[in-house]
C-alpha cells in the first residue's frame, strides 16, 4: 500500500526529495531521531511517511482526528494522539525515542494559514533535550499551494492554488539542541523555545532557496501568483500586474538595447514610480546592470558615482527632472554621460514592438542566461562618512536576502506594502520594491518619505499592512497622523538609523501598532537582522537572518561588544572605489567589515553600540557618541540631536552637541546626564543650535555636514 501511495503522490505532485542522504545517515547510525517539519497542508503526514523510509511514529494533536478525511490520511502513518496543551504531551514521544524509533512532530502544532512559519512550541526542543537525540529538519515546499492547504480563497486570492502543485521535500542536516548546564525553569524553556524557532526559521530559508537570477525570479513569481492582479501602484494611479511588468520590461528593454549596445552598467535616475520597476527589470531582461543613482546627493557625489561605476548612460524622465528641479545636475553630468528619457523611448514604441513581445518568450532574452554570481545591481553608500563607494550586488546576494527576509517576516500574497524609501537606498530597493513583487504582494510606491502630512492619510486609504521607514521618517508621520491612520498596519519596520525608544513608545501609545527594529548595511543587500513578532527583544535589532555567520573583533578601549564582521550569501561581490573606477574589490576572504560595534547576547539578539568611527577618545577613554545622543534624546525626545568630536589640545578630543532644540543648553544637558547617571566625561562641552540638522535623502544624519558645522564653529571662535 505504501509503495502504491508513493507512486500516486509522485505522479500527481511530481514530488522531489532533496538531501535524502541526511536521513540515510541517521538510519545508518542506528540512532533514533526527532523529525520536524513545517506544516502547510493535510498532505504533509503522508508525504513524510511515504518518502522517508524507516519506522517513524507521528505525534498528532487529537483535534486533527475528528474529520473523516483527516482520519483517512492518518491511516497511512503510524501515530499516537495527544493534547498539545497537556504537560504530559511530550512524555509518549520521549518514551518512543528511547525505544529506538524515529518520531515525527510538527512544531507549529497546526496547519499554517499563512503558508509560512507560524508559532513554534518549545515542547519539540524539550523532547530532543530530554531524549538526547538529534533533530532532523524537513522543509515542505509547494503543498501550501494545493487545495489540501488551509489557505482560503479570500485572503489568498493572489495565490494560485491547484489540486496538484509540484511539491519539494528538503531534508536538512541533523542538529542537536541542548540547553546549557545550569539553566532551569523559565530560562531553560525560553532557551529551548528560541532554539527550535531558529532551527525552523533557518530550515524555511535553506529549504525554499531557489537558483534564480532576478529576471528568472520575476518570471517565476508570475507563475506562482496571479499574474493579472496588480503588484505595483504609484501616486499617478499607474498600476502594473506581474504580466504587464514583464511585458513592459521586455518592450522597453529591447528599445533601450538599441542605444546601450554592449554597455555593462547603466545609471538609473528615477523616483518611486511604476516606471522604475519597469526600467529595472527592462535592464535585467537584456543583461544590463542598473546603477541606482542618489538624486538627493548633489552634483559632486553624483558625478563621482558615475565615474566610479564607469557609467556612459543614465536613464531618467523629463517630468522627473522638471518636478525635482534637477536640470542643473543633468546639465553638469551631460558633459560625460548621455541621458535617455523614458518619455522619448515610449514615443518610439509601436504596434510591432508590442506584438513582438507578446509572441516572443521572455526566457529567450539575454538576462535569462545570467548566473547567480553575475552582477545584478550597483548601489552607492550614503556618503555619510566620506565619498560614496559603489557596492556591487550579485543576483545571489539580492535573491538570497529576499528569501532571508521572507524567513523572518511574513508577507501574505496580495498584502499592501507602502514604500516611500527611495530605491537608490538598498532598504528601499530590496525590501521595499523587489520583495513584494517577487513574493506575491503589492507595493504602493511614493516618491518622497518627507511628506509627513500626506503619507499617513494614504496609509489609511490604502489599507496598508506593512510599512518601512527610518526613525526620522516615523517621527515625522507620528506628529502629523490621526490616531486611526495606522489602523490596518500590522507591522512597522524601522531601519537605516537607530530607533529611539520615544518613537516606539509614541506609536504604541497613539496608534497601538507594533514597531520592529532591524539592521543592515548596503554591502549585505541590506538586511542583516530584524526583530519579529515571534522573536523580539526591546533595545535590540533582532537576530541575524538565516545563512549569516558573524564574528566580533576586539576594539581597544571598548569593553562591551566588538567590531562586527559578517559573511553569507547576501554579502556583496565587492566595492567600486572612487580612486579605482570600475575595478571590483571583493571582501577579504568573503568577510565584510561592517564598521559597527555590536554586542550579541546568548539568544543571538544584536545590540548596536555605535559606529567604530563614532567613538571619541577623551583622556585615553573611548566614549560612544551614540550613547551620549541616547541620554540627550531621552531628555528632549522632540528634538534632533547629533554629537560629534573635535580636537582638544589637553584631552585629545572633546564632545560637541549640534541640536535644533532651542530649549537645550549646557546646563540642561548636564541635568540630563545626571538623571541618566552617566560619567561627566560624556557631557558635551559645547552646544550649537541650528535651524535644521543636515539629513541625507535616505533619512540618515549627514555626519560630514554636521562635523563641518562643529569645525566651523571653533574656527570662527
């Protein structure tokens, strides 16, 4: 009977099993194992029982044995039922393992209604800990798109469900979970809960990773999700479905190719409108590498970026240049690069171009043949600490980071994401644009994050579910928004700069919306860590995403934490340096030096202490400028405060506070330091009042400009 069931499943669902050698290794060792898997459909049990050979006993929640079809499917497996809420639920499984039999459990305790990982129960890890056995993770992919899943047709209308989708089972290497000696009670339970969560989360990343370049990925998303439903909308009311996006990119790319010929990298100078997605994928379709230019950077940095990436052509639009008053920039750059205007290209598109795209195959285009290691996009560092560097990301980098994000944060098909972060910023490009397009959601593109009065109203009208931003932008929205504007939002994700406790508290008190802080850098595509609803710790930036390894190097004078180095599939191909244009400089041995001083606790939560360059040495002691800003922010949460250091003949350096808060003086800062119980050495010697703190287009503080203000003040004195 088992052989017949296996044959039927193989024929109907084209079942593919990867990593079966890991199960065979467990079998040959004659040691029992605890098998765990994500739970996405009623087919999961029969699939595992059929394609994993051996004597496996399933632990099933008794609630899942009431319906006739549940009992029928369970008839194909060996199982016992338990009440998952009973403290004795794990006892039977521990006994079964000690008898030498493999046991299987779904740590979520229920079939997922989101298609992704849900709540994970600690009992699974307790079983492995008590029985002293290895855990064998299995990831089930594809069954969530079958009619046997619990995805209903209303919430998941954007997901293509069928009776017989292709199903892949990925068996991952066995792991052991053991609580450290000395841990007892709640502490031990918390440790085990975190351990099994991380194991399941990482399994969802490694099991779902697909070998797609970005052009292949967008074609795959059109097959996986409803290609006719909108995936992009902008302020002009322009909507694009995945089908239209692919068709439009094919047509536009062919026209662009006539001018671009054999160029490698092409500049993109566009705001957040639907056209930027079409332009990005048009370049990807024909094998070009988009170089996303920061239009807020000014003529000097933009000219430097063009030289660094060896750009000959920039794609932009007449309307954009006019509205954003970029004519002087275009005029200055036109001396060395050629500009292509989208309006002019569209005017040349005729009926035969459209017919050719309709009749042709997008898989035949040059971009479809690019490898994972080929360049995908060039972004530029913000220049917050000097001249911007070109950051070259591969297809592997970007696609991996999208899968890493998906393993951490649930994005349901068809959900509305709002993105006002510019796509020349890696956060705005990867998480804000590509993630929703490739994972079945819809993104509303807005051209500026600074419209604090307009954006909250749009979020209300659009029923937005997920919103990205920086502390600066979120603070601005909160001051202008009505209490009900964020009623539909289930997750606010903050990154790019430190999230102040006051901002988090304001959103909790006024809007009752959770805010999750994350961390990343352009060089890591960008997301490195993020807090999630199922794994959250206040004051941290969450846990590292799956696939990232890290190490901390000691920094002289700093006793807490160390300098963070990371490696993983999302780490950049390399830098393009301003002094060596076009020459790729890869990370040393695959490790990227983030330049950040961080601390990582025993559960893997990351705390940012500051930039390595944002420390001052006063009287031989290292002082974190970020820590100084922190206690000043507590005393004056409405203001924008930046602490920098200038030379001091007697103590080496001294601290300077630059602020836009008229109520702050050296005495009030002293009082704030006293209330925070910090050392006197952490009190700025001078307070400089400015009308507005310089900010980059990404929302980050423009530290070089603030430093100039401080240096200029002392030169004037």
